[in-house]
C-alpha cells in the first residue's frame, strides 16, 4: 500500500504512535487507572477519574464521527463481532481489578513505570504477558475455551447498534451524542475546567485510542494483507510483544508489538523530561510475592474479560460495546476490594 512498507509494518507503526502518546500521558499527565481509583476513594479527588471520562468522550466522538463519513466501521472491531458473555465480564473484571490492587498497577501502568526505571514493573509486565498467553494457548487453554467460548455474534454487540435496531436513529448518531455527553459531563465541574493539563492529556489518550481503530480499519480496507482491526490493550498483547522479541525474525510485527513498545518509549521520554528516571527494585519478599500473584490474576482475568482497564475501559468503551461498562464496574469493584484489603484489612471496623 505504501512503497517499501508492508501492511503489517504500517499497522505496527500506527500502534507505536498511539502507544507513544499513551506513554507520555502516563508520565507527563499522570493518567493511571489505579491512581484514579485511589484518588477517588482515599484522596477525595475525582480529577483523574474525569480524565478517563474525557478520554472516553473524545475517542467515542472521533470514532463514530469517522463512521458517519464512511471512514470507519465500528462493527469490524473484535468487541462488537464477538458474542458477549456477561459472566466473563464479571468474573474476569473482578479478578483483574483485585490483581491490579495487589500488583500496584495494571499492565499499562506497569509498562509506564518500567519506562521510569522501576524493575518491579518489569516483573509485573512479564508475568502478565505469560499468564495471559498461558490462559489463551497453554496446556489448560481447553478449559478457558469451554467455559468462556469466543463465538461470533449474530448482531453487533454494542449499545449504539442495539438502540438503532429499536429507534429510528443511526448508530453513528448515538455514538457521537453519547461521546459528546460523556465529554461534557467530565469537564463540567469548574475544578476540572481549571485543570487544563488533565483535560488535555485525557484528550490525548482518547486520540490514541481512536487512532488505533481508525488507522487499522483504514489499512484493513485499503491494504493487500489481512490485518485485524484493533486498538490498544495491555494483557495478551504484552505476551505477543514478548514472543515477537524472541521470534521476531520469523514473525511479522503487529499492532500489539508497536503499542507495547510505544508506551514504554513514551514513558521513558516522559521520565527523562521530568527528571524522574531512577532505577528501583523490590527489597521486600512479601511485596514481591503479592505483586506476582496480582500480575497472574490480571493476566488471567483480562483474557477472561476480553480486555484490561485500557482494553475494556477505553478501547471497547469507545465502541459502546455491551461488555465495557459491566467489565469496568467489575474491575472497579475488584480494585476497591483489593485496596481495602491492603489498606484496612478485612477485619470489621469497631
């Protein structure tokens, strides 16, 4: 399609560019899922949660605006093509949220912290990738396939498309309206409008998510190779990036490889820009054990739920998939339980 660049390489470059923006947002904009939850429940601040709202609103608006002009087909995305299993969202999301609290970060956050020199995050990244790939393709993968089968859906598994089947309105109109409403709600409080840095970085994250969907959709439509229409996710794609690092000479690059490398690079650049880069390691065996267990729960949970905080909370949410709000509610519940376990313990208050 572009002289000298294969479709697979172009898709990887699209992933790398979006990943770079996500990495910068994590370090320079403090965009973090667990940090947002901690701020809300224990710090009395909803600013970083509203940053997520900005990211969702921007990505959703851009994606469905592109759909309105025939530039992107949301039904090409995996989340709308695959039959939604509610129990998978609840179980997998709860496991991921609890594991995230135990590990102290999600897969995306661990990659960002790794860019700042945190070797503990390197361990989390590796364990998340191995556990996710082991769930998908390991010796016990048949159990996963039997309990949580990935079946093609007979109709798009999304709110916008579901409403369009019962109301005289096009899916793109539902998506654009919902995106603008979420964006307006997120920036409505004066405290948020005054915090321009948070608004800007939230919008950058939304742009990164939309660029993945629209970019890979364009390559799939105009290219000569079969490439999946995807956007950012940091569970199984981490394992895919690890596999490429070992077998890259025999495998074509992918969006996932570019995305993971992009986040790490963006975080590294952001760390040096702030002067925050420093090597850190774990000195407490109990902390190390907790982080390993948490990373395993995240890897397995994300595969069951078909996505992590970014994969479901942003990428699937931007398409208005049925799974996204349920999975995110389960992740928030699991994370809240995990944080309570760490901070307060499970003993009843006197």
